[in-house]
C-alpha cells in the first residue's frame, strides 16, 4: 500500500524529519529538487524505515495514496511558492500541503487563501528545535484547516518531543497562526539569548569570573528557576576548550551576531499592532549594534565611558543579583511575547490557547524551560489574565527580585556596561505598573502644535485648547 505522507526538501531539517516520521512507523515518500540527494538519503538511511524515493514532484505525488499530505521543507520565501506552484496541478481536491519552514505568517495566510480556493488544504507549521529536534522530537506549532490537521495529527504527535508524556504539538489556529506563534517563539528566543549575553558581560567584566567559573555559575543557575535549554548550552559553551589554542573557544568567536529575520519580524509586527515588545526589539537591535564591529572598534578609542568608577559591592552577592535580574527580564520577555500573540489573535480572528502554547514549548524547542510549567499554570488558573506579570506566582517572583534587578541595571549604567534588554525590561515593568505616566504632556504637545485633541481625566469628550499664558 502506498504511503499517504510525503516530504520534499531533503536538507538537514527535511532529512531529519523524514527519518523521525519513519522511525515512528509511518511510511513516507521523499523528494528533493536535486534528485541525487534522494538517492544519497535512501542509501544512508533507507534501512531506518519505509521510504519511497521520488526523483520529481510528479513521482512524489504518484507515490502517495489520496488524500495526500506533502510536507514542504525547502528554503523559506520564493522556493516555497515555486514548489507549491509545481505541485498544485498534480494534486486532487482534499489533498494537503504543509509548509514546515520558517515562513512569514502573512505568506502563510496568502498561500492558505490561494490553495483553499483551489480545494486544497494548507497548513503552515512552525517547527522548533533545530536539526537535533527534527530528528528526535521537535516542538510543533501547526496552523491552517483544523480537519486537515486532525488527519496528520497522529504523525505530528508521534514525532514531536514529549514532556511528562504530553506531545509538544497542538493545533494553534487558522491560516498563519502556527507560523505566527513560531515567529513569537523565535522573538522570545532572541530576548532570552540577549539577556544571557548581558548576564555574561556583567559576570565576566564586573565580577571577574573566568570561563570555568562562568560554566559553574550557569550550571548552578540551571538547577533553579532558570533551568532551561539555553542556560544548559551556555554552560557547555564555557566548558569548551579551543582545539587551535590553549584557551576557551568562546573567546575566539567574533562578537558579531547574525540573524535570519524572525526576531525582526516579531518586532515589526509588534510596531504594526502597537504592542510594546521592548525586550525582543532591544535584542534585535543589540545584534544590529554588534554587527557594527569596525565602527565599534574605532569608537572604542574615541568615546569615553565613566571616569573613576569601580564596582564597590560584594561580587558574590552581585552574581546572585544578576541571576535575579535575568529571571525578572525573562518574565517580561514572555509577558510581552504573549501580549503580542493576544493582539494578533484579536487582529486575525484566532483563538489562541496561551496555556497550551506554553505546554508545547516545554520540550523540543530552543526556549524550553522549567518556567513554562508555571506559565501554563498561570493561564490554567486564569484564562483571562491580562499580563503574565499579574499572575500571583510571577507577580510575587518579580516583587521578591525587583531590588536585585534595579541594583544590576543601576550598576551597569554606573559602570558603562550596556544592558539594553535588562534595562528596557525593567522600564517596561515600571511603566506597566504606573497608574499614570507623563503621556499627558505628550498629548498637550500634540494638541498645541497639531490640534490633535486630547481627552480629560475629569470629564467625557474630546478637547482642543489654545495653549499658553
Ligand atoms: P535550507 O533552508 O537550507 O533549504 C535547502 C533546501 O531547500 C534544499 O532541499 C534545497 O534543494 C531546497 N530548495 C531551495 N530552493 C529551492 C527551490 N527554488 N525549489 C525547490 N527546492 C528548493 O534547509 P534547512 O533544512 O536548513 O531548513 C528548511 C526550512 O526549515 C527553512 O525554512 C528553515 O528556515 C526552517 N528551519 C530550519 C532550522 C534549522 O535549524 N536549520 C530550524 C527550524 C526551521 P536543493 O538540494 O536542490 O538545493
């Protein structure tokens, strides 16, 4: 009997997902544009399960039993459209195409609309966890037609990561919802990585920790509330010796951060929807600033920092303060990311289950963390929660650590150590908890120079005034 499930795009992600599907007992037809890769794949992994190799998209479609499902794992952007355009004339109504790449959610919405009009289903599926996750269990965020998802759910549930026996996959919502949530996941990943990098900067340059001490410190942090994949790999990084020199490899890595765009998309969309996603956006800009290496090197000899200041506190206590600042800022990153998802849900008509999204991020993906159990609990306890910071567990956690958070940001400012994500997260916390902000002055200025009008605190209506003595 022919398989129902096929995959095109045998680069690292596609190969590993195909093997994962086969390891779970599902037969799968596989295809790649450069056909020789199909033969290499079958030669290397053919014994791991039931594979059918296809040398053209027509062969792939013919190899599948209707209703067919084809997972597209090619480079995001134009290549996805190219593959869809070639596949559409070969498919029958009721067949399903799945894009498992890092596509922009608006592309997914467009493709879903076009394909639905042709009688086809289209799922946009976020897959997190890199190549290792793809092989051994990723976190999967599917969006699109619910019925089409239900048909492939057994395969996705089988191949996904499991935490306490629960698969790290759940239907997210219509059209682009899966790719949207994957985009925000990546945005939170940017923020988390930047926060860890700022902690590293302070631990190294203020507390004077060596790489071995950094490994030990991050290892200890990984035993507590910060327990997460990113802290775990950070520990490993500080343990890694360089093979070319006597030193540690991390010290030889050029300090220019690259990016592929998902963090930027998150920030762009946050600006469109008017949601203050400051932590993620500072993380994106911090990568941009890091990329200006030559300018920074030149400026380092010209722009003075603080003069005659030194750290005068207790270094051991400050290490713990940095841990607490990291924890608080991380809560803010999630709070902001979830607020953005809420706004997108309202904008696009999705009903996102925030507790369930936290559940599927607990395993397989890059931002997996112990703390996601608490986020799930927060939304289980109060599905209407306006902001994660208001959940009693997180509210109390922030309250207990805010003094440490302020000491860290204060010291960093005093010493001239840039901590954009720590500082902007704290400013968000302080802004969000203020019943009144100085925006009354901004409204007054707008009304004065542009007659933009304003509202009053003491009576209904819209006002315009003639300002000045
Ligand atoms: P790449 O993004 O490097 O894409 C390479 C694959 O795309 C090859 O199979 C290539 O075929 C195919 N391809 C490129 N252009 C075309 C085209 N015009 N027509 C048909 N096929 C084309 O592969 P990855 O495995 O790294 O990633 C796949 C997707 O998964 C991407 O969207 C990526 O962003 C996403 N992703 C990747 C992760 C990772 O860790 N790498 C993690 C999570 C998601 P050929 O061999 O013929 O060149």
